[in-house]
C-alpha cells in the first residue's frame, strides 16, 4: 500500500505500533543531534521514542528495528547510497522560520495539532516554496557545495549569519572545557 500512512512497523514478522506524529520524530532527531549521547544511547532513544511497545521487541531484533525506524524517519526510503554528511536543516534552530513556512503550505497553524503524521509533515516541508526559510536553505546548500553566492545572497548571509549558519552544539564536557579555557585566558 503506497498511499497509506504507517502507524506500525514490521520487525522480523511482527508489527509494532509506532509514535508516528511529527513531534515524536522531531524529538528523535533532537536526540540524534545531542552531543552528550553516545551512538548506542542515540539508537536506543530512537527506538524508545518511536516504538510504543519498545520493551516487546526482542534484543536480537534491535538492529532491524533501528533500520526500520530510520527508514520511516526518511519518509519510508531505505537509502543504501552514501549521503553527503553536510546538514542543511536543524529543526530546533530553524523552528522560527520553518513552522511559518509549513503553516502556509498546510493552510493552518500546525503546532497546536500534535496528531499530524510525520510523512504529512515532511510532505508539507518539501513543498514550502519561496520564503525566508527556503532562502536560508538555498544559501546553506550553495555554501556547503562551495558554489558562488549571488550578490543579494552574500548580503543576506552577512546580515543573517546567525540564522544561516547551523550552530555547533557542544557536549557538556566541551562546554566545561571552553569555560575553563576562558577563565585561564581572562585571569
């Protein structure tokens, strides 16, 4: 069924109900970007958040469950090709630009409706069209590929560097080290 919105994922022949809402997936993405979590912890966060009955999944099926979760998050596509690792979207940082753009496509304020399926949210996201957010994404994309920016894009970038550049998230340990270094340099 290519036209349905999945509410469960099949892992080793068993269907497990999932939290398909966009808010759950945004929580998953936030955990994947958490510099304080190890890779194994991130994988467990993905499955714990996504699968409603995670505790029912046998440990020997964790790998398949994780792969199915990532495919669901990636709009049902199991991509075996190596992807460019440059991040163009940071849902947390971009929220103030992203939600108005998606709201325009959806024709309503979606932040008040937590029952929106992740794939519906992605569909709206992919259709945002020309807006401030698409300009930011376009500039990020060009800069990541080393392409020359148009004159107006260069000006926009200079004036909006804080929203265009994806901010690096430091782990708590890295933040502590930076603070210690600042103290040494100031003292």
